[in-house]
């Protein structure tokens, strides 16, 4: 899992995040489920995060919380592993 740097604009200012592709994919799925843009989802997470937490960490923690709440479908790798096991 390589970490990729990506530029995003939040409330009119540009910043960068460093995330693995799997986390970015999960954030995209979550944004689509809420019918909002990825930028808006990231802005909401940014506004709610503690100031001593980096934005990248807050994004990862949000994905984890949503996954634990059952709001993310299994990844394609998990689906392939389940199919191979049965």
C-alpha cells in the first residue's frame, strides 16, 4: 500500500493529504452514498477534527468508523478472498 499525496481545496484554500488508494476509494464510496462531492465530505471531516489531529489521520479514522458502522461494502479484494474460500 503506497501512500499518495493529493491536493484538495477546503473552504477556498488548498491543502494536501497523504492517503493510501484504499482510503481514498472508501472516502469516494462514502461521498457517493451521501450524494455529495468528495471535496465536501473532506471539508466536513476537516471541520469536525480535533486541531491536534492531521487531516490525513482524521480521514483514515473517519473511514474506520464508517466501516465499523457497516457503511462500507466489502472491498474487491475482500470479495475475491470470500469467493476463493467458498
